[in-house]
C-alpha cells in the first residue's frame, strides 16, 4: 500500500470524526509485525512494550514533525494512548 492510498483512507475516516478524534499523523513501519520477531503474541495481540522500543525512532520522528499542540508529550505515552483508541 502506498502512502497516498493510506492518506486517502485517513482523510476519508477523518471526515466522520471530530478533530480531537482525527488521525493527524501516521507512519508506515519498515516491516510487518510478526510472531517470529516477538512483536505479536500467538493470539496476534501486539506486544506493545517490545514494539514501542523497536519503533521508537519512527515515533520520535512523527512527533518531531507534529503540530505544536503536541509539544511536550512523551512519544511513548502518546503511542500507548493512540493504540488504545
């Protein structure tokens, strides 16, 4: 899937939610999450602590370029909050 296709889907999804609920930033991961890599449990639940550690640079980059209303947020906390949504 290309970034343009993903952006189009995000734009469509954002039309039906408030600004507070909207997706404002996203990033494509270099690889899929897998059980073999230890990122998923056998039930396909995400092992958040492991994933958060491995993709910390991606998360940091997202928040470095985020609007100023996100300034001061700890990326790990923001990732946890967004992954529960």
